[in-house]
């Protein structure tokens, strides 16, 4: 009888050894943070999109609010690009364009088709409607495809333009892919693609003005050289179509005058 009881006790102990009891048999990995999950692309996009209000509040009083025909013109120009490139732009959200009073020429965007242009850029360097279309198209493509640095900014209620420009910088090779897509997109929208090269050449000729936007002079000259090589290859291809250089619209010049008159 004693032997049977000992055997039963041994079997009971062995069976219990297979049971894992929480808090006693498992050790928590000290490198893991409770409740933490890795960020995905959509998480980064939502995080970056939330900067719109933070940036505008930081630059309070510096936004040039577009009204009437000026607002209608710039939004319709952006929408024209989307309409003529429906296969590329899957998100049908209507663009929002913000003009910021600033002596530094720049343009940048965030997810959600939100584009920012400085008054210095518009007043000093946007001399043709096709160039304005090129700038808008570049940023709309970035926004559509979420082509931004994957970084997290701890919200402190203040976000200066310098931080936004730094956050928008990407590698030259990545920018070249955007330039190519933008080139085809503005041509499908009825604009001469040659103006896209003219725009990059303008940036290169005025390197000092565009350093805050681009980050370094070397990348500016490299962008122009690479895009020029791309244009040469396109010119030699059999399917290259030529577009007559149309004049800028009356609405374009009205938009320029509107921004210039209210930039100070």
C-alpha cells in the first residue's frame, strides 16, 4: 500500500511538471516594453499628417490665407494633375495648399495631399504656370506614396519650418524617382515637360537660396545632372512626344499678383 501511494505521488509530481504556471515559470524579457508595438507605414503617415495643425499654429500669423479666385485657382491646378493621372493617384482626397509668409524659398508636404509653399518661392522663382505645376506635382506624389523619413517627433506644441524641411529631406536617388513620375504626370496634364528641367536648373543656379530646402549643394547639382541624363534618354526614344510651350494662363498671373500683394 505504501508503495502504491509513493508511485501515485511520483506520477502526480511528474504530470505537474509539464504545467507552466504564469508569474513563476516564465521570466519577462527586460528588453521589451509592455504595450509597445512596432510602427507600420500607416502609423508613420498618421503621425506626420498630424503636423499640419502643429506647424500652422507654430507659424501663427504667417499663413497667407487664400480666398476667392486665388484659392480656387491653386486648388484646381492641383486637382487637374490628379484628374489626368487617375491610375497613379488612387486617393481621391482633394488637396489642401498652404502659403506661408517666409523669406526662404521652399516647398514641402505631408500625407493627406497637404502642400506648403513659401511666399519667397512663389514671388521669386515661380515664373511660369508649368513650373508651379511641377512643384505641386512633386509634392502630391510624395504625399500620395508617403515618401518621407520614418521618424517620430515627440509633440511639444511647436514645430518650426527648419524642422519640417529637415524631416522632408530624402536621398537623391529617391528624389529622382519622384522627379520622373512628376515629369510624366505634368505632361499628361498638358504641360511641357521641359519646364521640369528648367525648374531644377533654376534651383542649381541659386544654390545658396535653396540650401535650407535641399540640405547640401552637392545634392542640388547631382539632381540636375541625373535628370538631364534622363531627359536625353527620353529624347532618343521613339515614343517621345513633343508639346508646344503654351503660355501661362491669366488666372496664374492673377494668383501671383495676389500672393505678392499680401506677402508683407
